[in-house]
């Protein structure tokens, strides 16, 4: 259904409700003395909640009195009703220059699995918009529904996916990273092609480095009405990826960090982490380390959600970030073949032990990883990768045709084998892992750290746990089996597409999906081709490489279901939303597609 409103109904309704309540005297008990010497607080970035537990939740807002740098004293309220007649928790907090005028509070004393309303008020009685939040459920919860997001670049287009999710019946939001992007406003920079025409120019105009830079960038993103609406509609459980810091970040640096012009990486990393904690409704680690944000949430006996940090906490430098002519593949292959890659880590040994122990000890039906990067083996045949790399370097008609021929030949060989027909010598060579090896196309994902992934999967496999990963970063929609290097299935991965960041379609590869997941073979084999491993990537069962949106993920004791919700455009605020694919995995491991 087309959505043609330019201002979001929820925020408008909240503002109307609060104006009416103030006029009728319902807020008088909070103190409405209206001190004319101090302007009322401006809640221009709305409200948010996050990191819910069974008895508490983080509440967030930003408040400033005009252009004053004075701290703003606030009171906060949590109620069981939208009219705030039954206030169940309240207190005071301040928004100060030290926190960029953001304010967060851990609201305690709540009941499990319950929906609440919350707001902030300043000393004059002016109130923020009303937000809706929810605590984690009790042990006997039967169903939980998430809206899963990643990769939202402001300058690329409208955040229609956030708006669609705010109108959904999701209980909680999971944000898997790239909540902001660090690039400046130069039209030559990534994501800025249409920024001026869409009135979506980012700020500040340069790549963000200082604390003030990061704060300003978060403010620009949080000025978006769609993002405010979804924050006000449901609690967020968020994790960062690289662009909250700099592109392709790792512990000791980043591809998009130049120490000669941007200073010390540790300082930039600290600035980014501080701003993230200021602007996201996230609970600080008990030990006080701002760089430690991996954590766990238990949704009764239904699921344990393990939120990983595969980016900043323990990642070694990527193999493809050394400037090698082959993109790091020789470096990668040598390390994998010799076993030296076992010390090449995506996460620290401490986080790995925490994850495996958490899965081992959990009694929940489902074990779900909130994970930034694609974990499944996205290995493609060398014959296709080589042709594609040549075409990307020199996109001549002949080279483009060679790519299509390489794809067609490889898929044809797979279809011939699946149909039980004899293979030619050429087809046998194409399907041979020796003569045509499978290679990872993205060494920034878990594919670049295969032996640590293998160690984790081998630790989980004998436990018999029902494992699902939810992943972001790739800007495309995927569903794949999680397999060991020997091909044993340990779980499944739902990877959602981006909110607005361009995917394969920006490289002219938007039509590649059916070849990647094997659905192109339905012309010859019918429905039996779906999920049969007949694509360029053996473990991939579904791919959409051209649309933006979010993943709606529903968990019951019997099934996990992923609905890939796509928006018709990010280049206009008028759009439609629809489910492109629904995939379910039963507790027994059976996969169905609709």
C-alpha cells in the first residue's frame, strides 16, 4: 500500500497527545512553572529505548534549551498506559554538554514481557514525544517478532524501511550495524550521487574523525522522521559494524583511516565509541569498557540472542587490505592451507569462549547470533570470479559476455549433474574443486577468517543446538546453510538487505541473484531447484541482489521464519512495501519457501 505521508503519524499523534495533556493540567504535578529565563527544552531528536531485560530497559532522549550550553534537568516516566495515569517507574536525569546533550537512564522495576509507554519532561513541564517499549518476556513466551536492520546511509535515500517497520507488528528491533556512515558530503564519496537532489546531504561535510564530528553525524541521522518513528515504536538491540568508525575497520586500523591526515586511530576509535554510546540506547558493559559491547539477551526459554562484535573488539587485519594485486586471495589461500589462519581472528579468544559457553549453557530452544558480517561460506567458482574481476577492471562488451558464458557453463554443469545426465569432460572440470576451486568473494566477512569460524561451528555441532545467525553488512538479502569446511550443516543464516545502502545493483549485478542461489534452474527442474544448491554458491538457497528493506524475523518453539520486506524505492518518500520471500526453518531443520 503506498505510503504518501511526509510526516510520520506516530510522532504527530504523540505530540498532539502531549499538547492536550499539558493544556488539561495532567502534567501539572511534574512542575509547569514556565521559567521565562530558561527556554523550554527542545526534544528535536525524539526518544528511544533499548537493551531490554525482564525488569528494565534503557530510555534515551536529547534535550537542549535553545542555544544554551547549560545542562537540562529532566524527569522521566514509564507508564502502563498511553495517558500516563499509571506510572510504574520514574526519576531524574540530565542532558549536558559532556554527553552531547543526550540523556540515558536504566528504568528499573518493570514486569517481564510487558508493553510500556515512556516520556521525558523538562522543568517547565514541556514533554518529549511518547515512546513505546517492551521488556524481555517471561519463560513461557510462545512467539517473538523482530525487525532486523543494517546499513542505512542517509545520503543515499530515504529511510523507508524504518517507516515500514514502525508500522509493523514487530516487538523488538535488531540493528546489526552501519547505523551511520563516516563518509563526507563530497559527491565523489560513496552514497552521495543523489544527495543534493533528495535534500539528504550529510553533515559535517568531511569524513568524521573528532568527537564533535561523530556527534554531528548522529544528529543528522537522528533528525530523520522515519528513524525517530521506529525508535519510538519499539526497543532496539544494536551492535556496531565498521562505518560507525571507518570503512573496513579492525582492531589496529581501518581501510578508510589515514593516520597522516586523520591522526591516531585509537583516538578516532575512542571518539566513535563514545558518540555511539551517547546516541544509541545501549547499556554500558559492567566493567566500564566502551569497546566491549558483545552481550546476551534471553527471551524466556524460547531463544537466546547472542550479540557479537565482529568488528572492533578482536578483529585482525583483513587479507584483502594489504594492496595485493589478487585482492589477498594468495595470502588467504596460503594461510588456510598451512593452518596458520587459525590465529587469524574475527573475534577475540575471550569473545569466542563467551559465545560457545553461552550456547552450551543455554536451555533455550533456539540459539540466535546477532552478527554483523555474513557467516555462511559464500564461495564461488574461480572460473566465474576470474571472468567477473576481468570485466570489473575492463567492462568491455566482450568481457561482459565472457562473464555470462562462465556463469552459464557452470550452472549448466550443475543442472546436468542434478538431472542425472552424463557430464562432459569440460563440465566435470568445472565442477571439480581441484581444477575449478571455490573461492570467497569477500575477505572482510567470516570467509576471511575461516578457521575461527570452523572452530566455532565445530564447538556448537556436537551440542545439537538449533543455531541461526542474523547478519548484515552485505547490502543484499541472503538465506544460506551454515556448514563446516567438510560440508556438515550446523545451522542457517538469514541475512537482511540494507535500509538504504546500495547493493550488487550498484555494480550492475542486480540480476545476479537467481544465478547465485540456483533459482535460475527452476526453468529446467521446477520447484525442486529451490534450495537445492544449484547456484554459484553451494550453500546459498535464496538471494536478492537489487532491493532495499528489512528482515522480519519471527520465532516460535517449532519454527523460525524470515520475511524479506522490500520497499519499492529509497529515492522518494512515497513508496510501497511488500514481502518478497518468506523462508521458514523448523526445529527439525526442514526448510520451506513461500
